[in-house]
């Protein structure tokens, strides 16, 4: 298990290196006049040239990339071209916000998808059809439309929540909960749609197995059979889908944070990418890439815990 | 057995709990002690040396005092400088400064600190560093007297000193590692670094030792950046901002329905920059009759409706209404007359029109370029577009790459600024550096003449460039500031955002 974990971490580092190199090249190719982009139309040519010189953007690509890499391996991702804030501060100040949304959405979608999937698999008939229709709708409706709908109904219409903004959990737990509820729900809809189908299918397959009949014949209650034994067997594929959805939720957070004006990684991703703020974009590529690598590794380890057959010896 | 009823009760209780979770995120909508501003641009830098202005002005106004202040109508009044005067040829400005001002780090504001700030601004990377391009030197005569020496007269200098060029930062903070993100000024508020999320929300606390408490109206000021119109509109409708600028005019009805008051200002003009006045790239454009034809080709009412939802005023001049050079007549010097346009083209030797290459960019609205193309096609001018990213578009205009181009430009409060930005042979948006002796003559009189001479020259300059078709302005769009029912606000002539001390509780 330890060697497996180490191998995965090393391959994750190599993957991050490849992704960041490609990203840097793409950003370089699309850079244009960086100083003009930062300073706008008012600035004189002399000021723009001075800005470009200060940023080092007039140097060759390989020089700039090696300089960035040398600093990045020490955790120094430079300073935002547009806000002058150190990139590591930009990311760390927002990481917890996005993680709270994504973890919240993961948990919510996991729980609801499990409940709905088990219900559909056990009841079949109309319940199964309802869940499948709801699942298709969850796939079909874009996340941003769901977010706008939630804002208009529950925030602006009913006034149950504030439409924008984020409250730190340390400032007020109820305020934090109020500020993340709608975004988490908006993020979860699509993920529920994906996971519920997997749970439903896996539970149906498991319920057909001989060992389930054996457990029933031993007098175990149906709930105990399903929730203690069947789910554990069906959980593996569902967890794999959940891992994929986690990555998708990180991407979905971009839209949701923009609509709800939440100061997370998603919001700064939109701003930095549209502005061409290379230091911030590169920091985000590395940070989000690292999150994906770690999450996938954790899911693999959990899979091994749940299903001994899936463990790496 | 799954207890559905129990689950339903738990779910209902949870929903009611969450519904009570409406604590205000990132500030309230201005409830007496807190002002929440909606801003559409985050600050590039919070240092006085590199500070931006316009939509970025509130961020640094909160923490820095400037040498001079401007009234809402643009009139300059004393602030850190109590009086000032020029020498005979307007190349030396002497200022008397207050002796009772301290920065929040305890250091004293002196003439030497002021001089250092001015030189740093001139040599820095503020978008407006060129405001002080004529600053040859700044030095302290003594602690309360500052002498500014110019390489040539600059009629807008005192206006610049009421803006970011005149903002004063503590000299002891110049070398701070966080100088760009943690400002040290003498102003009405201080930045709360712990509660600030750079790029999203900037929180300021009242400076308890401020020397001008009459200009402090709140205990706390929160400035929230909104990058898109949806989240901004939601925040306004949700009562989460006291005052805000708007990104476009498409949601005004919803904003007023939410109880907000609209305060429109016209600080920009939209239209064509007809830059190739010598016919270098496009020989037809070198003929004034062709440029006049371009002006007759556009239905300005239709352009205003299409581009700005009808909010604004049609015009054929680029000087603002607040300028002494502005003329009501010049708002309608050219009517919509395609036949007249064709006649002028024929007189210029182009009875069948001509081909024209123009830049386009999604940043200006892709559909808008189709309208321009159609209106010019109606008079025989065939437009071919080359699509550019918006920043490359601006670079191309400044570099004189295209003979004619769509642009939206600011209207500055002084004639000198308008000339330096758009008209003078060295102006950014005179990309072909057209050197017209008549134009340069008028600009020289604005620069060095007495007040009456400068006013006459400004009027004459405006008429001349309209008659010569240097531009084809269509309209001045109305930018709407919105304020809630508990907040009073005065808009600022020549600026994209009201000045922070002109926003107060009702």
C-alpha cells in the first residue's frame, strides 16, 4: 500500500509538471501586450514599456519559464499582475472557500444520490422512472441556469438567503451556512444526476446476487441487508463516479462562484484567465492539479478499504 | 424500515434553520454605520505610486489624501494644500501645505514627503503616470512649502493633483514589502487587511485620528468587486449595496423596482476615430469631405438605441458638456443624411465609394460591428473587418494601424486633458500623429494663454475638429450610478465613480 501511494504521488508530480508546462506555453502564446492589458488605454507607451520591463515579459520564453519553475518548486508563484497580491496568498485565502463548497456539494450529492438510487433500485416501478427522469433533467439543465433560478426564487423572491457574497465560518456559522447553501445546492444537482444512476445500477446488480438471498434467508432485515452489505459492494463504482464528479465540481465552482460573487478559486480563475494574469493562472493550474491528484489517490485508498478485492497488495 | 415521516420532519426543520441564515455576507446595504459600494474594477495597486483612477478611484481615496480636492462640479478646493499659485509662465507651481496632518503610521506629512510622492508617481507604473510627464522637479522649500517645476506649462496639473497623481503616501511605507497591497495614508479610512479578500472585497475602517472628520460618514466602508452584470444586479436587487456603478443599461427597470435611485452621468463618447487624416493607409480618408461623409452616414439615434439601449445623448463632438468648449450646436452638426454622404464622396472623387479595412473585437459587442458595416455600405463604403482581441485592438489604434476604428473614449474634465488624450500630435488616440498646424496652434493657446484666450481656443478647436471630421462621434452613453433609499450621493464631473466623501447617509 505504501509503495502504491508513493508511486501515485510521483506520477502525480510528473503530471503536474507536464500540465503546468503546457499551460505556460499556451499562456505565453496568447499573451499579447501585457503592460497595455494591465494599464489600459490611458497609459502612455513609455509607462506600458516600463511595466513590461518590470514584469520581465520582454524576456525569451525559456528564460521566463525556467525562472517561474525555479520559484514554483519553492512555493513562490510570484505576484498577481493585476492585484499585486502574492499568488500563494491569493490561492490560500480562497482555497478554503472553494473546498467548503466542493466538499459540501460532494457530501450532499453523495447522500441524496445514495438515498434516491437505493430507493429507485428497491422500489422499481414508478419510483425508478421518476428518479431516472429527474436524473436526465439534472444532466440536461446547465449549472448556471440552476444557480440563477435558485437566486431568483430563494434569495430575491422569498428572501430566505442573500443573493451574493460569502461569510467566513469563523465570523458566523449561521451566516456561513446561509451563504453556501444555495451555491452547494446549485453545484450538487448535476453531480446527483450522475451518481444516482450509478448507485441505482450497482444496487440492482448487487440485489440479484446469491449472497443477498443467503443474507435474507438468515433472517437479516431488508434495511440491514441493503445498507450494511449491498451498499458496501455497490459503493465502489459509485465512489469512482464521485471522484470524477469531484473534479467536475471544482470546475462547476467557477460558474457558481461567479454568479454568487463568492471569493473562491473559481471566481479568481475566471478573472485571472480573462485578464491573462499569468502568475495567478499558473498558480491555479498547479493548485487545482494537486487537488485532483490527491483526491483521486484518496478515492483509490477508500475503494481498497471498502472492497478488499480492490486493494493493492 | 425507513421512517419517511421522521425524515420529512427533520428536512423541514433544517430548511427553516437555513432560511434563517440570512446574515449579511461581505457587508450590508448601508445601515447607518457601514457603506457598501459595488465596483466593477478591482485595484491594480493600492500604493499611491502606482494607483489607478476612474473606476479604481474609491480604493485609494479611502486611505489617501490628495494635495487638492475637486467639488462634484470639478471646481478645485484646498485639501492638503491650502493655497497655490503659478509663476508668470505657468512653469513653477508653489503650494502651501497643512502642518497638522499625520499618516496612520505616525509619520508627519511634510513638503518633502509630498515631493517624493510626486516624483515616485511620475516614475512609476500608474496608468496615469503621464499626468506628471511635464514634472521636471518637485522640492520642499521648507516643511510646509512645496515647489513644483514643470518642463512646460500644463493647464491640467492642478486637476491631476486632485486625482491619483496628488495622493500622498507615508514615506516610511515606500519600501514596505506589502506596499502594493497595504496602503499607509492619512485619509479618512484605513484598509482592514484581515477582512479584505484581494480582488473581491476591500474593507476599510474609519481612521479615528483623521484631521477632517466632516468627510467621514461611516464607521466601515466595504468595496465589493463584481465582474459580471448578473451578480451585480442580484446584489442590487438583494439590497446588498448602498451605492454602485452599473455595467450596462439593460437592467435599469429592475434596479429602480428594487427601490434604487438612478444618477446618470455622461463621461464617455462612442463613435469612430478617423485617424488617417493624411491618407497614409487609406487615401480617401485623407480628404475632409470623405471624413464628413462618414459623419453623415450614421443614424445616431439608432446607434444610441443599439449600443446603449437608448440611454444617453447623441452628439457629433468629443468635448464633454462640462467643458467651456462644448457647444449645443455641435451635438447635431451632422444629421443622418446618406444622400449627402454620397454627394460628398462623389465630390471627393469616390462616386462609387471605396473599400475600408477596420478592426473588430468581441469586446465592443460583435453585433455592433455589423451595424457599422451596414450603415457605411449604404453610402458605398465597403468595410472588411480584421478581428482582434480587445487589448490588441487598443494597441492597434494607438499604433495607427487602421485608418478608421470604433472606439469608446473618456471625456476629461479639462480641455487640455481632452487634447492630450485624443487630439494633440502626441496623443495616445491620435495614432497617426496628425500634425495639423491649426490644431496645434489652438492647443498651444490652451496651454499657455490666459483663461479667456484658452477658452476661445478650446471652442475654436472643437469646431475645427468637428468640421474637419477628425472623429465621427455618435453619442455620449449614460452611465448610471445607483443608490439605495438611505444613501445620498453626488456624481463627480469627469470621473467614473462618485468621490467617497460625497456619499453619505440620508
